[in-house]
C-alpha cells in the first residue's frame, strides 16, 4: 500500500482510539483528529481515493 495511505490509516486509527478513550473534546483527541484529517488530505491531494483509505 502507498505510504500516504498507510500514514492516513494509522492516524485515523490513533485518533479514533483516543476519542473513544478520553472523548472527542479532549485536547489530545482533537489534536489526533486534526492530524488524521491532514494525513487524509495529503493522500487525497496525491491522487488517492477515499476508498483507498477505508477498506471494506
């Protein structure tokens, strides 16, 4: 898999775990959610599709 997709997927998983553990309003969860959004945007800008990030 492409490095940008792997990074975006890992960032998304970290953010989801943090949001579940401490709540989505917690500063750490918000930081990780923002990082996941940036990683996903970088993958999108590189030409990857949303379906590349989200497996079935």
